[in-house]
């Protein structure tokens, strides 16, 4: 294999790493959005838990639209426990379930971050080898 062919091979690896990094960055953004959503749900549950009487509030229904409603103190709330199954949970149980989900998602984020670092290193190594081959003759 000539130096030009070898350099081209390394440049191809660099491009593949860039594509993988773009995809992983999109996944990372999705994970961060999910964590924010769960944190928002946790915060809302904590506020609802403190209600001691009927309280007027606005509830987002999507698309930047809200509905005015009156919330009453509830003993339990409905929580999706997976596979589309919803059960009643106490506030503490719901917060615990959300915390577990946040921890699980954060572990996924950590694995994703590790993959990103490995691919960045792989791309940097390939770029360095390509540059060495290209500038070796000059």
C-alpha cells in the first residue's frame, strides 16, 4: 500500500469517526432532554405533595398551550411503570421511581460519553497518522 493510499485510509477513518460522533451527540441531546423531563416531573410531584388545599394552576397541554384548573390534594398519583402500564403510587414511591429512571438514564449518558471519548481518540489518532504520512515527504 502506498503512502497516499494509507493516508486516504486514515482520512476515511476520520470521516467515519465524525459521522459517529454526530450521531452520538444527537443521542446525548436526547438523553439530556429526557433527564430534564424527569427532573421537571420530580419537581412537580414535590410541589404537588405540599398542597394542603385546592390550588389554582395552569397545566401545559403541549404546543405552548395551557389549561387553567384547580388541583386538589391527592393521596396517590398515577405513574407509568413500563410497557404502558400505569399504577397508583404515593408521592414518595413516585419520586423514588423517577429517581431510579434518572439514575438509569445518567448511566446511559456516562456510557455514551465514554464512547464519544473513545471515538474522538480514534479519530485523532487516525488524523495524526494521516498527517504524518502526508507531511513525511515534504
